[in-house]
């Protein structure tokens, strides 16, 4: 397999050539963002994306929030929400996840945050 072509370092004023995937020469490698090279772990990684896709397919890409279900409203779902939030002891199990529209998700999250702030007082 041929080597990747050499490129100039991203650091300002440095013209050193390198083959590193982070865009910086060895002398400036510490300037690369740690999260930019770490993929597939934590929220948003491959396991979460796979679970998210399964939940969306299970719910037929329709919003299953309480309001839409109660009103019989059909809206396209493009996000996944925890029925019981993680902060309140919920989990990432498929039974605790539902497909939700981004507008419904935003409103639900705001309601939950308001309730949490009221409890603290």
C-alpha cells in the first residue's frame, strides 16, 4: 500500500511536511483536538447510532411522544428520546427509547428542565 502524500503542518507558520492524519507535524501533534481522532465511543458513537437506527425503524420513523400519540398526530421522527431520562435512572435499553420529532423533543426537554429547576427550589 502506498504511503499517504506529505502535507504541510496546520500550525501557523510551520511548513514542516508530515503524513499524520490529524493534520499536524510531530512537533505540533499536541494541537490536534483529542475528540477529533476518537470515534465510535460514547454517545454518538457507532453503538448508539445502531441502537438509534433500530428504534427509529421499530417506530416506523413516526413521532411517538405523549402529545403526538394522544392527539393522533403523524409527524416524522428524526431523533430518539429516553422515556425516563438518564438523570432520573433511565437506561439506554430499547424499551426506554422512543422515536421523536426534533420539535417535540425540544419541548419535552424544556419541560423536563423546568420541572427539575422547580424541584431544586
